[in-house]
C-alpha cells in the first residue's frame, strides 16, 4: 500500500527525526531555546543507537540500502537544518551568519553524499568515518550554547560564525574518524545524559 520500508529497523531513526522536528517547532515558536537543544541531544542519542538496532533486524539487501539512504536524509534534517533553525531563532541571522549556515549545509550534504557512496557495499561496513560525522552536531552545538553564558554577546556573535565554519570544514576534511565501538556508545551516552542534566537542572 505504501512505498518505502516500514519495519523495526527504521523506527528509532524516525523517532529521532520526529524529536528534531519537534525541536524546530519549539525554536520557531519562541519557547525557551534550551528545550530545542534538549531535542537536538535526544535526536543524537536516537541516531547513536539506530544502527545497532537495525543490525539486529534481519533485512535483505534492498532494506539495508534503504536504511543507509533514509538515515542520511534524516541526518540532514536533524543535524544540519535543525542547528541552523536553532541559531537563527536565537537571533544570529545577520548576513555573515546566513553565509556560514549555507556553507555548513553544503558541507553537511556533501559529506553525507560521500558517505553513502563509500558505504555502497552494505555487506562490508567501513571501520572509519571519513570526515567528522554531521551527527556530532548533537553534542557540540549544545556546548556552544553553554559558551554563550560566559562570553560577551558581541564576541559570541562572531564566535558562532567561526564555530559553524569550523564544524563544516571538519565534515569534509579527508581524515579518518573511528566509528563508535562498545565503549564509545557508553561514553557518548554518559556525555549526552550529563549534558541534558545540566540543561534541565542548571539552566
């Protein structure tokens, strides 16, 4: 009846996407911006585990290929478009901010397109990422927001541009970044929970 693949392997990815869309709506509607950042972090946690969940589901080659494409498309929304919406909602919408966002978006899409080509052999997953994954936005942009509390506003406006451009640069830089292993899952999960706790209790 419907096109696409609808099975347990894609559920967590769609949950993460839904959380990101909710965060966008919160940011645009003028709600406390910390809740948008919380949504970004939650979406990142979903992304951290969606691959592990998918690998536990028996899938044919077409379903695996669909999962790769679907994951990248969701990443564009959750970890490229979403941070741009958050920063714009915070008032960083001058021409130089917009130019930095455009570069960030281009680099993010280019990196994901390259990733999809390099993972075309779905039965032989690579041990490394090439370039910093766009999904790291889920952790580093909430850190950026914390910096805003200790940095003068006029300096922070410039810092945002440099920060966004640096993230974009490392996404397309030809460096090998190890894929998360078992220990990394624990470390990233702990960091995510700790960061969310700061947002909920301190801010």
